[in-house]
């Protein structure tokens, strides 16, 4: 019998190309197929960390999922691809969509990201509900 336990999840989304706001909106919509009770922060523009590029548009998604962490990570990679993310673009420092799973249940991922000022700033925001997919 499959596990239907809901796990709290937190994900950080980032994009550094000129259509960043639209890409973030698309990624949120696509992630709503995997996440219920989804809430999103506003977007926040930040300077790049570790690459030479223009500014990044970032936001945080919080919600619930019945997917285990490996299955959710595979879904995240698929959403990144559907948003146009490609290795060839990343080699040119163009990030069409980057989604990092920060929390799944009680397990934290990307410990360095948790320390970043913009992550802390986004986590402190009151998240607004995202309407479910039709």
C-alpha cells in the first residue's frame, strides 16, 4: 500500500534571464501538480552567488506533498527542464530555472543556502496561498 503521509516541503526557486518573473510563475504552476496547500513568497531580486551573471529573481514555495524526497527531486528536475533549463545554458551562466529542495519533512537540504541572507529574508515573509491547478 503506498504511503500517503503528507510531508512539509520548502523549495527555493531562482532564475537569471530576462523573463524571470514569467519563468517563476510557470515553475510555481508546474510544481502545484506535486505540492498541495502551496504558499509562495513574493519575488526578490538578488545579486548572483558564485557565477558571473545578471541579478536573480528568487522566491520560496512552502506546501505539502505525499511524494518521498527522491521522487520529488525527480519532479523538480522535470519542472526545471520544462521551464527551459539546459546544461548548455548553465555553462553560459544562464539559469532558466533552478529549484532547490530545502526541506522535506524534517530533513533539511542545502545547508549553506539556509544561511544566505536572501533565503532568510524570503523565509520570514508571510507566504500567500497559490490557487490549486484546475
